[in-house]
C-alpha cells in the first residue's frame, strides 16, 4: 500500500473528487462533464502552487520537483545519521 504522490496543490484532488461526487449525485451533472471541470480546476491549482514555490515560471519549468519515493526517503534517512 502506498500513498498517492503529494505535489504542491494536490489537496485540490481530494476536494474536487468530493465536488464531482456531489455534482453528479445531487445536481444531476453528467459524470464526464463533472470530471472534466474538476481536471481543469486541479491542474490550474497545481500549476499555481508550483509557480508559487518556484518550480514553474510563466508555465515553464524552472527547476525540477523531485517526487519522493520509498527508496529516496530511505536514502535520506541513511544520510541523516
């Protein structure tokens, strides 16, 4: 079992998944439409946060965002000793 990758702004994924459910079940929105809208919101927020933290500038990558893996965290822990 592994947790999904966390990116700056990825909290929006959980929020929008909940919103998609509500739009489909309570508002009767077509699932494809609800999901497509959520994808736009999620991508916009992730890009905004990546720019805020200095990984993107005007939509272009400025520096690499290293996604932590089990292996890299284990390596960090070994190096910290």
